[in-house]
């Protein structure tokens, strides 16, 4: 394998001089593409968070004039009062951007690109050109998604799940017109980008590992990225087929998802289709998507916890087995999103069983993280704090999933704020924490500089307090019956008592949103003014820390290092330091750890 990986050597020795365009824009270097993904994902994240804050302000103070609405929404907020249609559009685009364009591309796109070649000992990805195409398709889809805000009738407004018939009938409402078409086009391009990236990741891990890097010596980060890519290859084409069929229903008169539609007493010509078919296709991707988002974060957290506990990861093989189990089970649980769609109760019980079953490998991972830090020599840097925060939100959010996964219990809280609280904690906040942990940990490898640690501490504590301040009370207003996606609840006297709680939630959201400005300042200023990084600032064991601080195309200036041990030789008896890098040969009589 190393012979194959070394074929780039001669090319690198005589590498043509790079221009600004070939180095920073149309780059085929995986490290630069990782930065492009990260910065594009960050910009999309800012847009998504601003949308969520506007939604929160509308819910807390409905029908009150707001200068921010007037400035940002223009004609959709006459005199500063938000229009009902644009609220649903904000829900739709916020959900789409955060799930796909920030958490999927921001985590997988950034860290799979950065770490797979570096941690397996490869010069670059299997195909640098396809890698570049993957990023640019992602960028184009991001631009199209945001541009839908500037069309006359407004952006897509059918919820981020875009259920028909609302999304299938252009005449249904303003947001079902050109904005919906742009949403579908953007998602089709995004899926193409994701598939190209995933295929590249899988081929690179299988074919380009350096000498000695067996599958059981791979860091858990690589296992997580590898399995995530496989889930994406299996499930994303299903969403593409759903989007294409929906485009045909909208534009070519078919009725895959439409049947017996009446608009203002007029009978439309559609017959024979089923909106529930779309639900099946959407959630066959939609639920694996949760794990496409969370598995990379799990891999990053595993690596960071072992490094900052100065201990080997607990239960390495059990962690790999649980990643594989989660990947398999995630593809057979999609029906729990459809318990109230008229599903056969027996089928509901089958999906309940598989949904509860997936809690077992998730719990294995949580116990193993806790056991890894148990009695460790813990280094409390920002990356470690965000990793611990990840475990906290993953457990608290995951526990409510047991309620939502039970068909009998789910009926009571379906489509309430209880669901919002659950998936924002277990998927949204947890994945963001994993992303922040990864950025704080691998920033020196990306930019050759260190982030400001004090600003990192401030960022973590404000974010952690506000995240629970926002989503913990939502469980209770959800159990009180407050439905989600309503732009105001003032028409229902039943919910008057919840108004104060909604205002408190919104204040926490605003403070948490402003706290991200601290992170953004730290991130962008440190690129230019941060303290220069040393080669291995965290005294870590994996191969990426054997590369020079200054980036070179091909990663290592000479021969690629060979691997002699697994990824987690921390505090191993018989060594002078508390970490032994993977490229250090075993001493005479030394045994490789049994894991």
C-alpha cells in the first residue's frame, strides 16, 4: 500500500508553482479543501443561527414591531411585524441549512478531508480532482439555497421535510413556487457533492493506508468517517430519487405523491399517488442523516478524550462494533417519524423495537467515554470541555429519544416542542459541540496557529449554559402540548401560561447566539495573529502530528512514516513520556496493547 501512496513523490519534487487560484480556490490539496468546507460551513452556520434567533423573537414577542425584522426581511415584515408565511420559510431554510450545509458538510467535509489522508499515512485523497469538484458542488448548492430568499414569492416554506402536497403544488402558497424549485435543485446538487466526497473517503481508507496501518490500528476518527461515508452512499440516493419525483409532480403533471386534491372547491387532476410514499423516501435518508451528522462528532470526541485524559480509549473494539451497529440499525428505524401517519400498529411496534435497540450501541459509546476519562490525568482545554459537553447533551437528548421511539408514547408529544428539544440536543447541539471540539483540537494542524484558550473557555461556558437554557424548558412546554412551527400561540388561551417560558428561552437563545461572535473573532483573528503552533501541541500519538507545521502538498517531505502500534499508546509502562506515537517501533520485548 505504501508503494501506491508514494507514487506522488516524484510529482511533488517537481511540482509546478501554484498561483493564488490553484492554491486557494481550485485546490486539489485535501488540507485546503478542508478549510474551504469549514469556512463555507461557518458562513452558512451564521445565516442559519440568525434565522433561528428571528424565529425565537417572533415566538417570544408575537405581533410586536421589530426593527431587526424590518431590516432583514423587508417586504415580509411590514412595519416590523413578521408575516406568517415567512416564519414557515425561516423554519424550512434554517432546518435545511443546519442539518445539511453546516452539520453534514461542516463535520464530514472538513474533518474527513483534513484527517483521513493525514491519519492513515497518505499523500492525499484517492482523487484530488473529485475532491475539488465535491467542494464546488457544495458551494454552488449553498449559493442556490441562500438565493431562494431573493425570489419574488419567497423561499421554500413547507418545513425542512418538504412534505407534499404543500411542496408539490406550486399554487399552494408563495413558498411553493420558485423558492421550492430552488430548494430541490440545491439539494440535488448537494447530494451529488456528498456522494462524490463519500466515495472518495471510502476508496482512500481502503486503498491508501501506509505500511503497518491495519484496520484495527486506525484511529476511531477514521472508523467514524469511513462508516459515515458508507451510510451516505447507501441513503442519499433515496432522497435524490424523492426530490426528482417531486420535481416531476410539480412540473410534468405526474402524481407520485398526489391524490384527490381540492383547491377552493376545484378538483385537481391528480390521482393515485400518496404523500406517505414521500415520507418513506425522505426518512429513509432522514434518519441515517442523524448518524451521518453525529458519527463524525463521536469519532472526534473519542480521539480528543483519549488525548486529553492521557489514557488509551476504553473498549476500542467495542467502539468500532458500536459504530457498525449504529450504521446498520440507523437504516431500519425511519418509520418512527411516521407513527401518526396511519401506520399499521404491528409495523409501528417493529419500528419501536429497532429504535429502542439502537440505544444499546449508543449507550456503549457513552459508557466508554466516561470510563476513558475516569481517573485520567485530564487536560481541561476548550476541546476537552466541548467533548465532555458533547457526552452530556448526547445522553440528556438521547434519553428523550426513548419516549419518542415508542409508538404509544410518541403520539402524545408528536409535533410539539418536545420533539424540537430532543433532536436539537441529541443531534444539533451535540454535533456542534463535536465540531467545536474538533476545531479547537486540530486548528494548529489546519492553520499552524493556536486559538486563544481563554476565549475558548468563555465560548464554551456561555454556549453550554445557554444551550440547556434554550432546550431544557422546551421539553416541558412540549409536554404541555405547545405545537411546533406555529408563528404565534397568542390565539390559543390554553398556551397563555407558557408565554413567559418562551421569553426566557428566547433570551437564552439571544445570549448564546451573541456568544458565537467570541468564537468567530477567535477563529478568524487567530489565523493571522494566533501564537505559532509547535508540531505536536497536544502530545498526541496519531500520524497527523508527524507532518511539518508548514503545509506541503503531499503531507510528508520524505518517506511516509510506517506504523508499528495502535493509535492510543498513552501512559504506557516502560516509556519515558506518557505518549508513544504510532510510527515509533516496538521496543525489544514490548507487546502491543490488547484492545
